[in-house]
C-alpha cells in the first residue's frame, strides 16, 4: 500500500483585524475525517500548522512552504493538503499574466512578509510532485478558484449539472468585454479591472500547458508522461476567483462553509464519484444559503464518474 501523507493548515489570525473563527475547527474536523480514510496522525505522516501552535508548527509563510516541501518530497505517495484561512489577490510581479493579478493564500505573517501566490503554489505542489504520486487539495478560502493554476476547471450548476470551463474561450470573452469598456464611450475603470481579474484563472493555465494543447482541454505540461512517470493533482476550492468564502456558524460551531459542506458530502455518500462530490458539496452550500460556488480543478482530462480518490 502506498504511503499516505497529509498537511493541514488552519489560520484564525487571532487578535488581528483579519480574525476568523472557524479555521482551527476545520483542521480538527478534517483530521478526524482523514483517519477514516486511512491517513495516520503520526508526526512523520501528518503535519498540522495552526496559529495557536508555536515554532515550526506556526503557519508563517516560511513554515507553510517548508511543510509543502515535506509533503511532496517522496515518490510513490498519496498526499492530502487542506488549507483554511484567508485568500486574496496580489499584483503579478512578473508581468506574465494578462490580468496583472495572482490568487494567494495568506500566512499568519502575511502583513509583514507577504502572501504566497499561485505561481509559487504551482511550483511547490504541482511541479514538485514526484513521480507515481498523487495530491488531493482542499482550499477553503476566498479567491481560490485557480490558486494551483490547474488547466481544467469544473463547476456544478443549480440543476446538478457539471460543466467544464473552457479556459481559452472564457478568457478571450472576458478580456474582450474589458477592452470594449475601455474603448467605448462609457469608460468604467473599476468594472474593466473586475473583468480583467475574472480572466486571470483562465489565461493563467496557458503558462503551464504544452504547445500541443491548442484547445485548452488537454493535459497540463507538468503531467505529461516521462519514462512512465505518473502523477495526479486534484483540487476542490471553496469558490470562484471572483468570490469570497464564508466563515460560517454551523449549529453553534464556527467552521469554514466549504470544509463543512465537503465533509457533509463525504459522510452522506461514503464513496462518491468526483461529480457527486462536487454537486453535493454545492447543494449543501446552497441549501444553507451560501452563494459561493465550489470548483473542481484537475491537471488532466479523466472520467469524473469514477470514484473519488484521495
């Protein structure tokens, strides 16, 4: 049996103006859930970072990146990452992205030392994932839709249907609308910037796709087979890039809405398919009056009707 490793990060930003209440509880809930899925809580197999812990287990930017390095350090492993905290967007320092912004996660010391952007997350988690390994990620934070820069994005609608977002067509449409605003008579910079930001997640995937992926529906270049090596990355995110993710109160307990909704799905459907997990998670959020739209992002095109693996 393959070795399983997990990294759980929960940041409440206690005592700051950015304080959340449910992220530590999310870690406890997910840790309990993972034990049923065969993950060990041995410190050699599971690392927990929370901002009520000290030293190497405090979720500073340095510690988060070091823990990510640990998570994906061994070939032939099954890996799980859960993050519950703030997410944001920063200006793209490279100038490589048309919208000029990158999705981020926010370490506990982000105000002093900055946020961790999607380029860095892709490098640390996707590019660095060793051969014959898998990584399953849940990001319960705002603006998380393309935080790993995976090329294939699926969303469920209100009728329970799952649709593949065509990265190229969506990006072209959004950028076209933004340019029309700028060139038209009724110029609105705020609205144009919102449209540019909306195109970020779609065009960002270009940088990580091979030259042969003209349709935007192929396999990520970081996943292309090399001497038989196989790796797979799957991410469930709490919302689209342009949405926020709720810090909820569920039956008197503070916890992240996305984390709660996903775990409720896994309790109700013991072995769901990828489609069932996505649509039922959204249904749980909708029934509880949360408007955020969870997304499933993957690095390769595969059958979403197969049982979810993590």
